[in-house]
C-alpha cells in the first residue's frame, strides 16, 4: 500500500512536462516486467533446450539424432506435414474462395464449422477419430474386416493432424479475399478468361502472401501437434511416433540428452517459422499498405 | 453492333431493381443511362454485360438473342466504376490480359500483343506508364488504363459504369470530353451509366432517364431537357418551379393564372401541377393585362451569366426561382423586398395523380 502511494506521488511530480507520457520510473518498471517475463518464459527455456541437448557434447547430440527411431520420427513428421499441409491448402483456398466471393445459404454456418478444430481440445479431436475408426468405433469392425488400419497407424496420424490444422489457411484467406472483393475476377471474365485462368492469373497472385502466411502457420502446427496425434498414434517406436511424441518417450525413459536433442529440432523449426512468418507478414503488410494507398488515392 | 433490351425485369429479394425495361441502342451510338442512385441503371448495365442475369426479358445484340450467352462470349468491353485493374500486374499486362487469356488458336503472337497494347496505351495517352503498377497511378490515369484494357479485346459494345464517378470535378470534365472524342473516332456502340445530368447531356447522343427501376423518358439531350415527359424528368434535369392548382373542363387555374388545357377537356376539378423552368418565367413590376402571380423578391444572386431571383408567392407562400439575363436584370433593377408579378412563358401541366413520389431531395443543378 505504502509503495503504491509513493509511486503515485512520484508520478505526480512535475518532472515530466509532457501530458501524454508516463514518468520514466513507470516506463522502466513496465518495460522491465515485460522483458523479465519474456526472458523467463521464452528465452530461458529456448536456451535450456539447446544447452541440455548439447550437454554431453556434439557427438552425443548427433548420434541421438541418428538413432533409427529418431530418423523414423523425423520421416513420419515430414510425411504427415507433406500430406496435411497440401490438403489444408487446397481446402482452405476453396473454402475462402467460396465464402469470400459467393453468396449462399449456410455461409455463416460454414465459417463457424471451419473454426471447430480451434474450439475443441486437440485430445478430443483425437478421440473423435478413435470413436470413428477404432476397433470398437462406428467404422472399426468394417475396417477390421477389410484389413485397413487407421487408428494406431499412419493414416490416423495424418487424419488427426489434418483436422487440427484445418482452419489455418482458410482463416488467413477469408478476410483478405473479402476485402479484395470480386471486381477483378469479374473484369477477367468480361475480358474472356475462363475460371482457371481467372483463379491462377488474378485471384492467386492477389492472395499469395496471405496464403504463404497461412501455410507456414499450418505447417508449424502440423509438425508440432501433440495432443490429437498422441491419442491416435499408439506410440509404436519407429512406426507411429512423430517428433513431439518421440521427445516425450525419450524423456519418460530418462534419456534427457537425447530428448532435448530431438526437442531442439522442433525448437529450430519454431525459430525458422518465426523468421519466415515475420518476413512474409512484412511482405503482406507492404501489399496491404500499397492497396490502402491505392484506395486513398482513389477516394481523393 | 446494336443493343436491344426487351422487357427486362430483375428483383433482389423484395427489392425490384428493374420493372419491365425496354429500349434500343442503334449501332455506333453513345447512350447514357441516367438516374438517381437506386434507379436500377447499374443493374441494367450489368445485365447487358452478362454479369447479372435478368429474371425475365431478353438482351439482343445485333438482333441475335444473347440473353443466355455467357459473359465471356458476349464480346463486350466493361469499364468498372472503381476500375478493377489487376493490382499485381503492371499497366502493360493489364491491357494485354484479354489477349493473353485467349485460346491458343486465337491468341495473337507476342509481337502483335506488344504492338496492340502500345497502340492502345498511346490512344489513351499513357504510353509512358506501361511499367507502372495501378497503385502508382492517379484516378484519371487508372480510368484510362481500364478503358484501354476494355478496348484491347476489340469489343463490339463498350459498357461503362459511372466512368467518372470517382474523379474530381476538373479531371472529370476533361475525361468526358476525351471520351466523346474517342467515341467519335471509334464509333463503337457504347452505353454509360451516370447520375450526373450535366455529364449525360453533354456526352451522350441519347439519354435514357431511369427512375425506380423503370424508364421515364428516352431522347436526345435536347429533347429530354426541353420537353420532359414526366414530372420526374422535370425535377431531375435542372431546376423547376411548381404551381399548384386545379383543372376543370379544359381550363387550368393555378393561383391567379388561368390557362387553356385542351387535353383535359373532360376533367372535373382535378388537382394539377404546372411545371416551369426558372428561365421560362417573366417578371414584371406591374400587372400588364394578363393574369399574373403576385410575389415578393426575397433574394438576388447576381453571380454568373444569369441572375437568379428567389421570390415568395404572396398567396401560396411558395418559393419561386427565376433566372434573368444580366441585361434584363440591369434594365429592371429589381430590389430585395420588392413586390413583382410573374407569368410563366412556358408551362407544362401534369395531373396530380400521375405525379410520382419524386420531388423532395432530388439533385438540382
């Protein structure tokens, strides 16, 4: 109490003539809190991951990554992303196109539906697939009869990942395409372009930065997804373990150095994603600014 | 190529955008669709282009039914109100687009495309901007690029939606003269939409005046201005004074004036309104034999080639606007507050029932 009163008195001092800025002390305190928080919760863990990973030297680090199980996990993660991201790219563009450029009944329902994967817990998402395709699930017996494995196999992991990363591209594109409107597409049609030409020559170039942004986010999540994948994977070493699952297994087995070595790959992925994201974000911002300037010029 | 619009109707939900519209545009003519916002003129233009489908009716190009022809096959050039230039392409590519998307068999060679685009850019006087992006151009420049792009595919019909709507007054005036000259050179059948009476009357060969989804009058600028067919057209094209009164057995009585109305010979005391333009009203200081309306000069605007007087009718209290030539004004030397007598030289009578709910809030130039 006394402290806050002292602070108030300090801030009331006429040392700071400008009416709109806080006193120096307040500014430093706020900045300090922010930096301390960032350091504690973001930088320290990141550094710790790499420190722990390299704890037993670079050779141990590399050999941990060279383990057949580790390589299998990397392969599976890449495969999953390689399937899930293009699927969601296609779906996202199609959904955004339909929502932004056409009027139809049930449009707002579709928008809500796209958000479902964001709204439900990833574990529930995984469970849905177990309930659907698991041995005692709706389609389980039929799949068993036809010798098709989805749960505790690669298809289940891909399905769960696709479901969880479903909204990223569409969410990124819908506002962008809505803002751009349909006039350019109409102009292309009048000039004799067909649907594909209109899409590839007019629509796609206009949304490319937003699309790339969505794909980067989608990819990061696809590679890093734990909850949903954990439920459907079955944790079979060398077969159904993705990188995040493999990290957990190693950690539970007290192979800390190896666990952190694999985790460092994911951390690296996060860093690359962040950099790519800010570059692309900056690019799309530039485009947005150019569009805005154009709009201002138009109305002037 | 001539355009024929036959009994076109269009509704959007509960809103009737067009009710049974028909008219023709002869080959090579420049026609304006003129009307206030919400009159259906843009919808009509989009239906002609094929960007919108009519609920009923037909569109004929050169006598052939094109109602179900796709927008791609109509061979129309369309200039959008906000230009709709492809923002990620430089000016050159914007203009070349219509040629590049043609099927291989019909696509001109790269050299021909180059030649044609540069010829068009020269025509719109923007040859030097071929490498710029649309965002780097001014509104007037963009408008001309949009026009060059529409002309690149050698359309049979050119359709322009509020082509000068988003430009400032000066550029607007320049561009519309330029459009008129361009049309005189190319003789391509053109239809443009506008809500600006001055623009329509200055540029077009013929004007189609629209209101609430219907056609009010079609005619040359002179015809529609000098002989408005309906009270709406009177209101919409320039200022007009209203004199309320009644018609009885071929005679109309508006305040103190009485005049013959032979076309209403069997009218039995029905309410009517007389319409007279400000420059068709005579103002005198004394009652000179003929019946006249007594009024008081309430305000004088001596600016411009015509002097405008605002009068207040002594009986009705209505505002009456009169335009006098400068010479006449100096000769008479009216003063504010003075009592005068007015007689309409030219007056058109409309029976009250036929008057649409127009009147208030219409643009007056």
